C-alpha cells in the first residue's frame, strides 16, 4: 500500500516546486502527471536538449526538472478519481489502476486555454495559441504554412515573437483587445512597476512585433472562420469598420487562460467567482489549503497568477504541509515561507495590469450566435441551449441532462464557461450564482476493462 | 471587403520540424510506416505528417476534427492506439512498433 | 423570473421530477389550473439519475396488485409518448422491443422463472425464457457467463432525461404553470384548501399533490402523516458511444439511442449519501464486462448515484392523506409516467380515489408501524 506523506497531482511549475521543498523537509512524496514529460504548460519541453533555443526562462525550467527528478514521480499517470480523504485512483502508462492513500493531497493541475466558441472554431486547422507554443517548446515544430493569430492576451504576443524568431510565416495578427483596455493600462502601472522584469518583457513584445512584416489588426470584432473540411480563412471587422478576409492554413486562437480545476471540482472544494479574471477560483487560504481539510491547491488551478506565483504557491503549500505533519514547527514554517510569500505577493500585484489590459473578448457570450457550437463533443449549439433554458432548465446540471452539453469525453472542459455565460444572460443571474455542472469520477473516460480487473490487489499495483 | 494572400493549398500538414535530424522510432499509421522522434507524441507526429482535414471525424456529427489544445483538455485528438480507441493522441508518446489508426464514424473508412 | 406575489390555482403539484411533472401534465391536459413547484437545479432528483426502463417484468413481487398496474402503465406508454412528442417535438426515444432480465446461474434463473410464473397468474404478463444462444440474436456479444434470461416482449426503455425535459416543456407552454427554484417549505391548511410557502412566493390552491420524491417525507409531516418510504442508493455507470449493437435493454446493461451503454445498478441502504464509490464502480464494470466481454475496451464516461424512493413493498403509494391532499410516490417514475399523466391525474381531478387505487393506499402498511420496524427488501 502506498501511503506517502504527500501526493501531488500535476507536475508543472507549482507541483514540481512543491515536490522539491517537501522532499527537502523530509516528507515522502509521490507525484502524478498525465503528460509524458513533466513541466506543465510553462516548462513544457524544458527537459529537451533543444530547450535553450527559447531563452533563459526555459533554462530555469531545466534546473527545476533536474531538482525535482527522483523516484515516485509518475509520468503518463492520470488521477481519475479522488476521495474526500485524498485517496487517489490513477491509471498508469501500462493501463493499470493504482491507488495512493496520502496523508495530504496537493492539487496542482494548472491552467487550460479559455474556450473560444466562435463560428468555424470546430474546423481542423484551428488551434489554440498555447497548442502552437507547446508544439514549439516540446516538439521543436513550427507552423508549416501561413498562420494567423487571433484574439487577445500576452501569450498571443509572446507566441508571435517566438514563432517569428524561429522563421515561421505569420500572415497576420488579429487582436481583439479592446481600446478601453489599452487606456486603463496606465492606471494599472504603479503596482505593475513593482515587477519591472515581467513588465518590460511584456511591453517589448509589441515593439519587436511592430518591426516584423506581419499584418497587424487591432480591436477586431465579428470574427468567424470559414472552410469546408478544414479552415481556409478568417473574416473580421477592423477598428474602422472594414470587413477583411485573410487566407490561412493555421488559425491560432487565444483569449487568455482559466484554471484547470476538474480535480478540485470533483472534490467539491469551495470556489469563488473572480470577476477580474472572469473565471472561478478554487478557494484557498494563504497556505493553499482548500475548504476540504488536508487538501491543498497551488498554482494556476486556483486562479491565474502566472508561473512565478505558481512556483511560490507550490513551495508555500509544501512548507505548511510539513508543519501540519510535524516535520517542522510553526516558527520554522514562518521563517521558511516568508520569502516565497513575499515573492508571490509581488507577482499577484502585477496581475491587475494583465487583467485590465486583456479582458476576455473572443469567448464572451455575445459571440455565441444561435448556430455557434458550444459543446464540441456532443455538437450542441447556443440556440439549443437557449431553447432548453426556455423549456425549464434552470441551472447547469439540468441543462446538461436536457441537452447532453457537457456529457462528451471532455466532460465539459470546453463548454462549462460558455454555458454559464448563456445561463447568466438568459436568466439575469450572475455567473457566480449559476456555477457549473457537477464533476463526477472518472475525471477522464477510461476503459471499463481497466477498472473491472482491479480486484482487492489494487494496492499492490502501486510501484 | 479586402482579400489578402492566395487561397490555402489543398493538402498540407500544419507543422514542420525545425531540425531535419531523422527520427529513430518507427510507428505504423494506418499501414504507413512513419519515422518519429522519441520525445514526440502521437498528435505532434500526425500534425507534421498528415493533412489536418484527415485527422479524424467526430463520432457524433461526422465532421472532420483535429487537435485543438495539445494539453489533454479538448479531446479533439482522439485516435486508436494499439487497438484501444479514443486515446488522447496529445498525451501519448510514440513507441517503436506502435500502431495508430485514425477514427472515422463506425462502419466508415477513409 | 420569480415574483413574490401570492398566486392561486386549483391544484398545486409539489415536485418537478418525473412523478410530479407527469401528474401536472395530465392535470393541465384536463383543463385544470395547475402550478408545478420545482425545486431547481440542485434537487436530489431520482428522475435525472435513473436507468430509463419502461418495464413490467418483476414488478409486484411483494405487492401482487402492482403487477397488473405496472402492465397497464406499460401498455399506455406508446400513446402517451406519441402525444407528448407531437406537442413538444422532443423525441422520448421510446423503444418497446422487449426487455431482458439476465441471470448468472441456473439457480437464479429458476427463482426468476418461479416469480414470473406467479406474477403471470395475477397479471397475465407473458414472458419467454431464453438460452444464451437465443439471447445472442438480440444481444450480440453476450458471453456464456449468462446462464439464461427472462424476456418480456412488452418491456423496453425511454430516455428519462428527454422525458423530463418534454414534460417540463409541455407544462411551461402554459404561462405560469412551472415555477422554478420553488421548493415547498411549508404546507398549511386554509378554509378553501392549502397554502404553500416557497422561496419564489406563496401559492394557494384548492388541492395539493405531494409528488416530491423523498421530499414527501418532510411535506407529509405538515399534514401530520409519517410516511414509510426511504432512500435506496443506486450507482450507475455510463460509457462512451458505441455502434448500435444491443437491441433490447436489461436491468444491468442497456444501450441508449445515442449509442452509450448504461450499466447498473447497485442497491445500497446508505441514507442520503449520493456519492459514488470505487468498489461499486468496479463491481458494476466487472459484471458488465463478464456479460459482454467486448465492453472491456469501451470507456467509462461518468458514474453517478441516485436515490430510489422506496416503500417497504417497492410499490407505489397513491392516497388522499388529508382532504384534497394527494400523495403520489413510487420508485418507477419512468415506467409509470404514462399512467400517472392519465389515470392518476384523472383521479386527482375528480377529487376521489377509486377502488382500483385502494391496493396502493398508505393503510396497507400497518397503521402506526414505525419506519425502523419495516423490513426493506
Ligand atoms: C498555453 C499557455 C501559455 C502560457 N504562457 C505563459 C507565459 O508566457 N508566461 C507566464 O508567466 N505564464 C504563462 N502561462 C501560465 C503558466 O503556464 C502557468 O502560470 C504555470 O504553468 C502554472 O503552473 P502550474 O504548475 O500551476 O500548472 P501547469 O504548468 O499547467 O501544470 C499542471 C500539470 O498538471 C497535470 N495534470 C492536470 N490534471 C491532472 C490529473 N488529473 N492527473 C495527473 N496530472 C494532471 C498537467 O498534465 C500539467 O502537467 C501560460 C499558460 C498556458 C495554458
Ligand atoms: S489536443 Fe486537446 S486533448 Fe489532445
């Protein structure tokens, strides 16, 4: 039976940082990550020989990966069912179900792209900007044909810079960032200035991009993608009210990121609506403990605070867990946590800049025309959702059962936010009141045979 | 209304590798032997080998679909790997001798 | 949106699940002024968690009068479905191509046959006994782990989610008839009938129907009645879609029109705990794979549990528990939906229960019997 002091779900910036500190403090640690390599979103590919190509941020990642490396770090291991006491069932790369009963659980499942339900988004050749960045960071691949970037957010600018730097052909950048956002930026500057490195990096993207030959449209709206069996072009209205159609092989969408919080939701951890980030945040105390005692969360899965904050929050959680389990006392905890707490506060102070500058645009419900598909898996349109609401569906769970929206393999990862937006606009309630549908095990579909064959021997399967 | 650029070409993988070092791993994609690099996933390999319109078709609507997120969230990259359907191609690394089958609605074949 | 003013109707139906919605729908069809009080999205709702069988086989095991009643209920389903579909455009996915009860061993099969023979004498319900080879004609892929099966030609299944949706759609076509987020918190008798307090306002009515599933326990107390019903948890598994292969449902495995397989269902006496457990998930998966080995590679999509509303004899309760206050509660809200919208709604509209209803009265449970003394099966 595997009963470590700490089980971490997610091996990105937060999870790896927590693992390093927890082991330093003497805890036995086990870590699960569903991806074939550690690093999460930001440090994806940091372990590859070619990582240096993308600059020193990734060299730091290589260091993090090296320090975190050790036994009981499981790749390709997906946590599919977690009990309120932290007992976790996972499926390993050999398709065997294993069970771990940790004394404390840390959820560090990171972020996902904010889903963008716009007309034509289902076509092959449409991807999220993050996907193109992962292709570059993890696999050393760049767009082969003409790529167009559409949407809003720092990642879009960073990606453009990275792809141009590697010689990719970018046909255009179509930014949907509203003018209001640009104006209010100045007001957010004072707190942002406390983090000069990050800020200047952000601002430098724009000037670098201005020098490239890529067409650049600002404050675009009315965006749709056309094509028959795959995307062929993107159409939009520019800030002067002119319609444009740009041919493209690859259309990269981005509207910021939101927490990947299915694990916390399956555990029914309390969450709060964050109006500035326009997403739900898992509620945690300053140490990262959720509303469920003994279950912690750190990093982007608790709210979008960026990679530095994710690392610090992982460390902070590990330090408090060590105290709870008696490895260190409260004084020692306060001494060790002081620096990461201070650094995290600096990072958090920087967020208003990003949040005000880049509010979600592409994904908002006003884009959801009746025939726009909201649930990709079950192909449920905005119109069908509105009809179901008129016919009596009063909340997300009833809506799911009425329309199958959210019942497909992604379990609502792509549609839950849009459903909440539509419910809010149809019923006049706030998104925070409406919430999202219940998440139930398994967290991802897995073959019945893999569950059926697990007898009482379940513990022995754990390596 | 303005139109820029020429129409998109009809057959095109979406990505290409930056380096041209040959991959040391051979997998079988619908009967075709493909060379892959050991750190690649099934999805990243397919995105630089096949036309995105030929990746898979939705079991519900029959429409063509292809990877969207590359981080295990969207489930648009589903393929059959070594006889097991609906695997997330973006989360599975290539292995020598692996057989990958693209998925089309049942009873239908490319 | 909800308004707080008081509304007055002829009949208030409490409970927006399958039972209450079916009765309310039937009452509206009869031209009565009705309001259906629906608790809302977070209700403990068996209607959203059930298996969707429309079946008579095996019903009446502990109360023989239930056997002919269930059979009637199945007989009137097709016409009920036709009307509701025509009205709402929502396909209920009704299939009545027969239904199976699988038995794993010869002993279990023999016991089943005896029971079905006994019920047949009461209701006339016909059935066949099938060997594995015969079963395989309707259920390709069935394994020899099945010793045999009971097959009832009149049985079948419908989509319970669509049924609930269609009933709600039909009811909400009448302005004001569906009140959401209107959990009944209090029932009081007035000179002319009843007054019901809800967060969405006050409702006064001449008659009231208690159709709130397990919520009836608390509601009946306002009228001084203790009910002998209790929750019985059932966990259900649903898989990804698969090519259409199984032609008829069974209580363990059924393929829906979407192609997904529903696998069920446990009977657990655990109070109001609606969580799922690993062990039961595994056991249900194991049983399904042992009956249909091809399911091994089919993916589990979701698990859930729902609470059955069970009387000691597993049969419905229909009664007038106070003047003009009707109790309608049962476990099989899908199988009985048509007859609830038909006969039961007529009884309530007429304001008196006929002899046919007598077998389902509360008094069949010994008066004064305390809940804990009742043997549940
Ligand atoms: C596309 C994208 C681009 C970004 N770019 C930037 C940027 O340029 N600058 C910046 O500061 N920030 C950026 N961010 C944010 C940054 O990536 C995060 O702040 C940082 O990665 C957070 O670290 P984390 O550990 O919380 O999550 P992640 O790094 O996302 O790691 C989470 C890990 O959990 C794993 N996981 C999830 N669920 C399970 C499960 N059930 N079982 C097992 N494993 C699971 C995932 O596979 C993943 O490896 C970006 C985010 C995204 C999505
Ligand atoms: S590409 Fe989104 S899950 Fe694989």
